[in-house]
C-alpha cells in the first residue's frame, strides 16, 4: 500500500493555508474527502460543521475544500455545468465568512479532459457582477495533475496565487523578510511560524509574508515589499524564491541549505538571514549566543544525566519523511547526538529532494539504506532488516515498526500524519524551541527503550 | 495468605531475604515430585530489578524454542500460582546466575527431584554453544542441540562480518569491573580487534587472568577508573570499553559504557553493532562541545564579577 502525499494535496494545502482563500476542488468526492480531512486536521478552525448530506459543495460533514462532485459521466461529457453551479454558489455568498478568493483546482482526471477553467471563471465573474454581489477574486490554480509530489504541487499552486494576487508596486519594508516553503501540511506549522518570527525578531527582523501557511491575502499582495526571501523547506520554497527574484528582484537565502531543524541548522539559518541583510555582526552574534544559551540551559542537564546511564552515542536511527526535513534531522542526530542514521525512507522525489540528500551525504557520509517513495510493506521490511534503536516517523511508520517487531517506545514523532497523538501545547519542529522538543522526544524514547539501566 | 520471614531491617542482607523468600514460596506453593513433562524447563532467579531482563529471557526462550523445548515456570517472575504448582513437572531447572539461581535450584531439587543445570545464562558464542549442548543432552535432545548450534553460529558469523569491516585492526582497551570480561574479549577477537589490554579495577580471579594469558591478552590492575582510562589513552586505544556508568570522553577514541550485565546468548551481536557504529564515528558529539562552551561562558561570567 502506498500512502504518499501527491501534487494535488500540495496544491490544496497551498491555497487553504491562506486566510480568506478557499480551494474549490473541481473533481470527485474521493479526492475531496481525504484532502479536506488533511486540511481540517492540520489547520483546524472554529467553524460550524457542514451537514453530512446537503449542498453539493460541502459533503461528509467537512466544511473545508468544497467540491464539484464529478462523476464518471462528467468525465465523458465535461464537468463545466457543475463548476458553473459551484462558482455561482460561492460567488453569491455574501456572509461574513465568505471567501475573498476562490482558487479552482482541477483534480487529475479533470485536468486531463481539459475543461475550460479560465472561460468558466470569466463567465461566473460576469454573472456575479451583473447580480451586484460583492466581488470575489477567482483564480485557476495549477494543481499539478498527475505530475510530482506534494512539494511540486505546492510550488505550482503558490506560483499561480502569487501571479494573480501579488502587486508589483508594493512599497518597500526594510529589514523584513518573506518566509517561503512552509505549508499547512507541515506538522506544527503554526508553532513553526511563531518560532521563526521569534528568532528573526531576536536579530531585529520582522516577517513581511509567509508563503503560504497562515498567510493573509494582504501579505501576498505585498510580497514584493520584503528585503529578502528566506527559504524554510527547499523542496517547497526554492522554486518560489527564484520566481520572486524574477518578479521583484529580491535576493534569497536557504534555497541550498538544510531546514532549520536542530541546533546547528537553526543557527546557520538565522546567521544566513542576518548576514544576507547586512546586519551588524555583533547583533547577530549576540542573538545567536543568547538563543543557544537558553536551549543549552534546558537541554544539557538532561543529556548529561542520560549519558551516565544509557548513552545516545552509538545508537542507530531510521528517519521517514520528506527529503529536506529528513536530511536536516539526520545531520543533527549524527553530528550533535552521536546517533548513526542507518535507514532513510523518503516521501519526496525530484531535483530538490536529491540535492538535499546529496548535501546530507557530503556532511555525514553515505547512509547505509535509502528508500525513495516506497510502500509501507517495504518500510516494514526495511525496518525489520535494519532494526534501528529509534524510529523517527509518522503514524504510518509507527504502525510499520510495530509490524516489524520493534517496541513502541522507540518511536519519535516526525513528519506527518500524526493521527495517533493530540498536541495542545506549543511544540514547534523548527528552530531553537523545535530543537528542545526534538531532544525531549529522543531522550524519552532512548530512556524508555534502554535495557541497560538498573534501578 | 503466606508469611515470608524477612527480618525487616534488623537481620541479614538482601541475599538472606531473597533466600528466605524463595524457601517459603517453594514450601507453600510448589508441591512435591510430579510426572515429568520431558521438554519443559523452569527458569530460576531472574533479576526482577534489571530493566533488560525481559530481553535476556526472550533470548533464552528463543534458544529453547529452537531445541523444541519450552519454559513452564519462571521462578519467580511474571508467574502465576497455577504455574508454580506445576514447577515439579519440569524436566530441568535453568538458573539465571550462580548467586541466587543455584541456591534456588538446590532447594527445588530437594523439594521436587527436578535436576538443574549447573550453568548460568550464557554470554557469547562459546558459552552459548556449551550451554545449548548441555541443555540438549539433559533433555535428551543432543542431536537437535548440535544442529541448532550450527545454524546459530552460521548466522552469528554472517552478522559479525558487517561489524568486522568497521572494527578489524582497531586497538581495544577493556576497563573491567567486577564481572568476568570473557565474553567481551571473545567478541573482540571474533571481530578482529586488537585487544591491547584488559585493565581490572581491583583484583581479579586467577582463572580469569589465566584465560586471558592463554588468549595472549595482557592484563593489568589499575588503582581506579581514572588511572585505567589514562592507561587506555596512553596506549592509543581506538575503542575503550568501560564499566557501566564510567564513560568519559577520550580524544581519538570511541568510548562505550558496557551493559551492567552480560548480554545473553547471541545478543552479544547487538554490542558488536554498537561498537562498529562508535568506531565509524569516534568524533565528540556536538552537545559535549556545547557543554564545554557553556561551562567556559559561566567561568567567564564568574571571573568578571
């Protein structure tokens, strides 16, 4: 069984991450159901639950990702009528909760049959204008069709949004940056945005816009105002950085480096931003020292205590996730904690993913086993063969590890989905506070799974 | 309800209390001789305070399963009174160790007539082979035991090869506490390590020293752990194994704190794989360098006041 995030998921999450935007899926309810479930889990909002049956746009009790409910005959004869009806319904909504922007995303079969999205959108806008309703922006967004994974779909959809929404004449905002390549699909994304804002504030920098997790339409309109584009996850943001560079002549950092996961990577990321902005070196150094001291004050006593009884050095780990975060985590485990990564299971592919893995191997040497976009049976078999002391992954990998005979205590949550756990506290993945959360998970797993301790 | 004499805090030691408890449990809950079940064994005196005990038992159960035998009763760990009532039906008792296991085995032999193996849990290739053959012969499964040994040793050699590639030719120093380092030296030699020295913390038994001499391994006695570690550094050791809880950072060497009890059976291979990982990456971890950095900042802060 293969359960890997695909381009359509990336595209939908790109749009749904924007406050005031709605992704209208021109496709079947099968696609809608799992995408809406993903969005509702990753980006929960206080809205009334939709009825289980009712409007064709909202089904299964899901209030997110409305859908045109395409059936087999629509694939033969075309789905224009249903899309027209859906657009008229959305554009005629004048409630306070109504969207400011509707992004039409065609699912793979609809992309293949070639419904005239632009024409239909233009007609719908015309009808809405004649009816005198509040104008709502409607765009056709490239959903990626059958090509690529979530990262590619995210970048394509975000590029469509940027081209439609961003203004070329936004007034400059000095010492501000855009954060690129963070999706609501990324676990703990809102805590990550808060952490990155906090880190940047420590060097006196503010965030102009985020693409796209938690962004507002106003932020997207003023994308061109920032001094610098900062890539968080290269697979999700490197292409966007190049696009914004072309549109607004903005420099970028982070497109070649590792995500800010773990202490060293977080420091390198923050230092790169400060240096790219030409900030005084003293300001950067003071901020980095202060952040590092705060983390070490909490982390070192716990690491030292475990080291006396059940050392981390010499243990082995398997990491499952997209290439970028997996590579960043691998360097942290190897160089900072002395844990050897013996198995990588990578959900993404493409040039950006390969570049991340190459970067990883330059830093720590080759990983004994690397699996690309493989199914859960192969994950289970790879775990059974490698028998790592620690497994970093989501709910699927946790189940596969159990099937492989590994103890539950050796699992550390990483990546997504994480359906087996509810987290109500702030718990970022990225940055300095993300490092504390990560080390906390490692220490608890390592201590729980260590047979060497004696009472 | 049964009364177990313990003497509270006034009389005797941990040993005395344990022995008294065992005696009482046998007297009260284990009936006399019963018809034998030929392939059933009991495991005696497991270490209930050791967090790794289930892992050790799992290896014993796996090896017995390979012989076609099974564990009937664990005296006394995760056992029911019903199981204890059947303890006298086993064909053989297997002590966990010599300290309490043999004591309990003798008590049970008197009470039930069940014989016992005068060996503790095996650690390492040779001891496990001898243990399996002895158990097999006691259960009249000698042929099965020899066949099992051949299969297990083939698998052992295969897994060992992966670790050998990272370890062969590297210099090893073992800092030994009270326990017999025999399984460590055997594993090290199987891996192609050069066992440069075994440093004992305190006196060692003559038989252990003789065995090391026979294997061509130099042995010394160090005044304390610091002296032993200094000796390892001076010898240019690339891998240093120290007793549980005594690990230090040594420049240029990978340091491993040994498990507090020897791994059972062929699970010594887990140690081999850990040594190999350490040898592949002997560099000091980032968090230790940060600990030095934090300490130097504190020192600078104090001296400026």
